[in-house]
C-alpha cells in the first residue's frame, strides 16, 4: 500500500495563508450536505488542521494564528455545541465542542458583494427587543449588560460614516471590526482576544479628524476586554 505524500512546507505571506484558509471554508460550505460532520459546513479545529496540512502543508501555528485573524475580522465564526456525557458513576457532565464555519461576510469576501449583501451604511439605531438583548440598526445584537459599550460603538460608526478623511474601503474595514466586537458583546462571556484583535484595527484611527473623541470613549468602555 502506497502512503499518501504530504506537500512540503512553503513559505507564504499571512495574506496568502488567510486566503487558503478562507477558501477552504468557502469550498466546504459550497459542497456541504450537512451542518456538521465529514460533509458539513461546520468543522472542528482538529479536522481543519489535519486537512489544511494535507492539502497545503500549513503548520498548526499558521492555521491557528490566521484562523484567529479571520474570526476577528468576521469572515469565520465559532459555534459551540454542548452535549451531556453520562459517566459510569451516574454523574452527567457537559461537554462543549467548538465548530468553525464561514460567515455571510466571508462568502461575500470570496464572491464579492451581491444582491443579498447587507448594506453597512444604512441608518443606525438602538432598540430593546427583549429583556437581555439590544438590537442595533445594522442588524447586530448585543447583551443588554453591554448597552453603554454598544452605544459608544454606534456613535463611532456614525462618525466613521461622516468622515471625509477616510476612503470607503477603510470605513468598511473599520465597521467590519466594530461588527466583530458587537457580535462578541452578544455573549454573556465575550471572547476578549477576539475583541482585542478587532479593536486593534480601529483604535489607531484616533488621529483621524473627527474620530478622536468617539474612539477615546469606546476605548475606556472596552478597557476591561482588551
């Protein structure tokens, strides 16, 4: 029996690696016949590392570091599936498994904007839709516990939209980072590393005319997360 050969490692730029990983998730979603499993659009990290090593000779470090970047940008998202595992003693313990899948933004990143792409520049509002959830006008939702943080981020989005010093592309990048932060603020226990990575892509805009005040306010409120 002839063993399968593994591609030799190739030195690639971070952007090249991110393109490979994003395309891997895109193709998986395109060909999926189920939500999870061998042919699912959602996949466990162990399978991601194994398959990307076999197909593109990516190392674990290349996969993990760049996957984290894609998550922080909103192209990929993590979903946690919990199940109860009974022990022989009769005790039942929860077991959580993380799966990763491409987002609508990630698909648009590969295909380009389409008819169903959400308009990030439509009006922004905040309204309470439930006891613990606040819905923002762009469709994002946050935990009511983080209402002040959400309001500061909405103010910053408004300032970004009105800025005449930034290109439309840079505005979209910053808004995508803010969307990532808002998605984490929907959780009871936000992922601080994702918030920090996303905020790092925004906070340096404090030198742009008209943004310093909003960024300073958001920075103070997000300090516990970064």
